[in-house]
């Protein structure tokens, strides 16, 4: 097969033949240079450019099946994108299936479940469920796509009280690498059901999911933000306080170096701050009493923790939604006691020469450790560290170096592994990081059974 190079007008004939064939079987195929191609290949991380041979804008499972079969016949891999979150590679030489138009949301309130298309973001589901007093267990940012989060497991602001988002999946509608559209449940195709929850696209292109909803009209939560000068007191106290928190509460602490930009609230612009994130699903009076110890550590700059409608759960982490160039890294920790907290402060505290915009420590445990067996491989991790820096050219190398320094500095307390939605590499390196060897082997066997041509781009890591 001739190597395909999509960024030139002198592409091999095989590439043009494939694109013409796609145009015959799918109604919406976009070539490089068109406005729609540019829009559908846009990512939220501007440091990652996606440049496939063509984009198939899927109107339904039939378009996905036809694309996968045709690409397999040409020996060309297929990638998938919906909202543009989580992009890790260029997809050069591949066809991109874009599922953003699959935007169905149907709430079955009496039975407490919802059917959700692959192009839907979590906020849309939250808003649809809220009038019924119901909620969907989502990630920290309701702006991300439902399917992308679920296939990576889904660690959100209620992970200790409610577990993985993927634990609430009733069914997937998916096109596997052989082009077959399937309905997958715990009883119908249970092996695929195991692998689709946490396997992050290695086994198919999901077109819709059915999700259990929970009775959750409100919760007690939000963010308490302190000045950077109080970082030592806040982080050291949090390291002990978090271990005493019942599983009805989920929390994280983050050191933030905020730019002097209009997207940042005025009291925080251009300063270093420490954010305490807190979500409590028990009695709000108890939650307020528990939080009193952290509120007493220092005088907050901002404190918006209150009883909120669950549809406003994005207020806990306040994740940015604007596209920007980012360099991200994450790791798992066995502990976050005072020794780890002090080392963390040495590495990223206000006195450290650290260019990272955010470094967060998230407490895990609780119901994350339970739930049905699935491809998500690190349910027992106690803590996660996530770091992000703005990768503009002037500081990009410093940001990359800072994440490496952070990982090296915390290495004595690190544990092997990573979480699929927070690990930004691709291929074999990604698979070996986020899965155990046993999970890799099982996913590889399932991939070969349902994708004999190896057409799915996301499966390369487990099949290598």
C-alpha cells in the first residue's frame, strides 16, 4: 500500500480513489481545504492538529459501517472525533469519522435512564434530566462529549460517592472494525461490553449509549480559592482532611498560576492561587460542617460552595472551555501524606519556578473501587495528579520540562498506570500506561475477533 500523505496536492492515486469511493457511499464527506473539514478537525487543544485524508460526517450508524468497510478494503485506518476533546495524534493517512451530528437525547424519566447520541455533550444530558430530579454521573467538565468520557471510564466530581461514569452504561450501539453495527449490553455481547467501558475506542465507534440516571436534584459543592501565599497551609491541611472525608464527599486541591486575561475572574487575574474543589451528596448541613475545617485554614479569595442544582456540577472544577494550546501530564500516587504534600509544594508551590498553569491532586477511592469489572484498569488508585501548561512557543519547552520535573519529583510515591482520559500519548505507549498486561491481552483478542483488518486507529496500541 502506498504511503498516504494528506497535506499535499500530489497525494497518491489510492488516496483520491478512496475519498471518491467514500463520497459515493456517505452523503457528507469533506476534503482538506474545505471550511467544513477545518471545522470538524478542530480540537480543543490547539497544540494537537488533526489532518486526516478526509472527514466523514456521520448521519447514522450506516455511514459509519460503510466508512469502516471501505477503509478496511483500502488498508487505511479510521479514527473518530466528536467534540474535539482528547485529541492525541494527527490521524495522518487515516479517515476521520465525525459523530457530532448524532445528537439525540431522550430521557425516560419513569424508568430513570436516557438514550444519548455520540455527538452529545454532558451538559445537554444534565439539562434534559434536571426537570425530573435526575442526574447523569459525568466528568468534571460538562462540556466534553458523553461517549468519549464513558469509553475512558469517566472519573468525575462525584467519583467517590457514585463511582465511574461507565458504571451507569446500560447499552452501547457501536460499529466494530468489521463494519457490523451492534447493540452491546452486559448480557448481549458481554465481552464487548467489558471492553467498551474503559477501552477508549479500541473496539469500535460508538454511535449511541443508554445510561442509567440517578435521583440527584441538588448537591452541596463548589470551589474555595485561597491566595498562593496560603498554599502550604491549605495543601498540608487537605492532605490530612481528605483522608477523613466520608465517601459522600469527593475533593481535590490545585495550585493555579492564572493569566491576566478577561476569561479569569478579576480577583484571580495574574496571580497564583490554590483551589479546593468539593462535592458532597449527603446532608448539606453535614457537608458544611466538614468543610469548616478547610475554610478556617486561611481567608478565601472566593468561596462559592453552596447547595446547587446538580445540572450546575461544572461549578466544582470550573474547567476552561475555550480552545488553547496545552501540554498535559498525569500520574497516579499511592499516598498524599505530609511528606508528599511538602514535596508537592517544593515542586509547584508559589516559591517554585514552575510555569504550569494548573497542578491538581484528586482524591479517589470510595465507590471508584467497586463496580462491575471492565477494561478500566486502575480502580484501586488512591490519588491522581494532573498537570497542564499553556504551550505557547515562548514557554512550551519550559512547560514540558516542568511536567517531567513534577513526575520525577513525585516518583517515590507514584504507582504504575494512568487513566485513559488523562493520558495523552497514543499507540503502544498509551496502552501500556493505562492498561494492565492482562487487559491489553484481552482487548487485543477482542480487537482481532471484531476488527480482522485492524482498521480502527485506536486499537493499534493493544494490537502492537
